[in-house]
């Protein structure tokens, strides 16, 4: 048997090195330092490759022409911001100051990330010796050249680090990839305007871009809009989208979406969201007369239905949304929440509900469901589903990737999304109810169930495979044999107990 290799993946190597920086820094500061370095290495790699191409041409002077980079969607980097300069300073005490200066120079040259990049590398809390070691390791890793982009080295590294931060308890900004992929594959945002009102690190947008690319579409046909409350996470999203080359409008600043809409008046073709679960005291009294509450005023004790109504208010007349919500939203009997759920159903907006497995998230264990909303269930090119809702019970799907986390495989996502598209009549496949997995229910039935939307209530139980006569006889014989053995074991045990009791009595 071959010896087990001790070689780490590049992601593990980078994490191991970066983790040495932790020191006395708090988690969010450390996170930004690490992800800022990844950003800097990526934009440097892409710039240096383009720079070398231009130097080798008939007109090498074009290597300092900003337009030659802009036409390839590559950040222009002044000389002091290039990785070669930073690498040369790795073992000097000034390395932190040099990185801060590089970040400032990049922002000054590229308006889309102005005020976004971390600039705390000169901090006394950050060991310059450790920082230099990490820079040396990054110098040997290509994340932005053509070959690396083809293999999505950056995407792998960036997502790995986000996931690691989530595992370490700072994952409020990270929605697991297989949940995002399920949402994206169900609503299929090929072109138009896409919106995420609580965009975290921008993962919904990145995977939407991947979806479009996989289906031979053009990411330029998709316009990205978002908003994020946490200022650190808002900056992180801007960095993430910048390094993936995704043009975006995340508002002029971080802001509370429910109380300060940065995209007022905009309408979107698609929305994807994973709002904060069961957010309390969200400020309902400040927006009582808001036009968003078309289906009822959400209470202040829980923001779940405020998020739903906000998102639906932003959709175009034929728009679709996929939202992840805590399971309590499916069946809550709180007066205002039940009234809104009833109104949404009677207005034919709830197109599908998917019960998700447990242990999908890195930072919380709360069970969740995916809600798919369709503003027009009778769209051209789709089957008229007015008055129907599809229920999918995916709680037993997926597999454990480690002791605490579960993920969907590609086949799992395809099964869920394929079922939904068969139901909408857009896949060319025939839809059939499958006991224990999926069922299309009429509004009248949902009404009889007090408007509860828990999929298990509708899909029923998995059908047991019917046995033929021979199998039945064999099973009966097997059960009889096992039962006989258990009776015999019981007789032996009874005799032993009686003997022990007799011994105790004789001792008295």
C-alpha cells in the first residue's frame, strides 16, 4: 500500500501560511489582511502578464498605456503596486507600509474599488516577519495568469478562504456553494438585471456568472446590483467581484437594505438572497407606510417576511426570485406573518418550496428552505401554473464532506433544478409527482392546511417497493428465524437471572 502523501493542496498551503499572521488581530481584521493579499496578487498577475505581452510587441511603449489594459478588463497598476516591488520588500521592516501604499495607488487608479481595499498592513499588530513569509509563498503561486484563470485558481483559493473563515465562526457573509448553485440553477439568470439585497461577499453573483458561462452565454448580458449592511463585508464583496471581472452596482456605500434602499426605483429580472435568519427588532416602525408592504405590514419581531416583500417589490412584472429562509417562515402562525403568507399564495407568487438538508451552513445549524417566487406563473414559454405550488423535500439529499458539513453533488442540484423546470414546462421533460420527494399542490389544498408550506406535509412518504410472493415468503422465514433466535436467547438470559436470584436468597 503506498505511503500517504503529505503534500498539501495549494489552498491548504496558503491557509497554513496566512494563519501564522493571526497574532493579536481580531478575526475580521485578519480576514481582510489575508483576502487583501489574494486580491493584490491576482491583479498583479493579470497586469504583469498583459504588461509582458505588450513589451514583446512592435510597440513596447504601449505597456504603459492604461487603455491597453482597460480593453482587456484588467486593472491598471502603477509601478509601486506591482507584486515584483512588494516581493522585493518582503524581508524588510517597511513591507507593511509598502503594501498600504500599493493599495492606495490601486484605488486612485481604479474608481470601481475606491475606498474598498484594506490598508492596515503597517499595523503594529501584524508581524512583518510573518507577513514577509506569506508574501514569499504567494510569489511562487500564480492566481491571475491565463492558465490560472482557465483553471479558476483564484476562485478556488478565494472560496476556500471564505469557507475557512466561516468555519472559524466568522461566516455571516458566506452562503454555501451548493445552496447558491441550487438557487441559480432553478431561476436561471441568463440575461437582464440581477439583485441581491444582502449580498455578503458576492457569492450569488459569482455563481450566476459561472452559470451563464457554462451555458455559453455572455456575462455582459447580466447587470449586477446589490446591497450589504456590514461595511467590512461590503468592501469584501467589491473586491470579490472586481477580481472576477464582474461589473457591479452595490450602492455608493454599505447600508441597511430594509431601512435605506440604495436602489430605490429600480426593477430587476432576477433576485437571489440569503437574508439574516429571524432578524428581530429590524425597525418596522420607521417604514410603516412604505409601498413595499403590498401583501401586509410585517411585524418587528421577525424580518423574514419583510425581506420577502422587499425583494418582490423590486421585481419586474415577469421577474423571479430565489430566497433562503429559516424553516419557521414556512409555518409560522404569528398573525401578521400568516396573513402575508396567505396573501402571497392567493396572489399566486409562491412557485416552489424546497426543504433543504441540515448541516448545510458553516456557522449555523438552523434548518432552512429555498423559496422560489414567480411574479407571473403564466409567462410566455412556460406552463400556466396559476394556483399551484411545487413542493420538494430534499432533506435526505447531499453527503457529508466532514463531520459537521453537508453538500449537494452536481447530480443533487440537477435533480432539484430539473424537477422544477419540468414543473414549469421549460425543460422538455414531463413532470410527475414522486411520493416522498416532490408534489405539485393546488391552492385549495394549501388552504386546507392553514397555508402551511412545509414540503413534508404535501409530498407524502416514499413508496415501498412491492414484493413478489417468493420474496415475501423468504422475508417471513428470515423474520421467523431471527425471532426464534431471540426467544432462545431470552430463555437463556431468564435462567441466568433466576440462578443469580437463587444464589442471593441462599446467601440470606
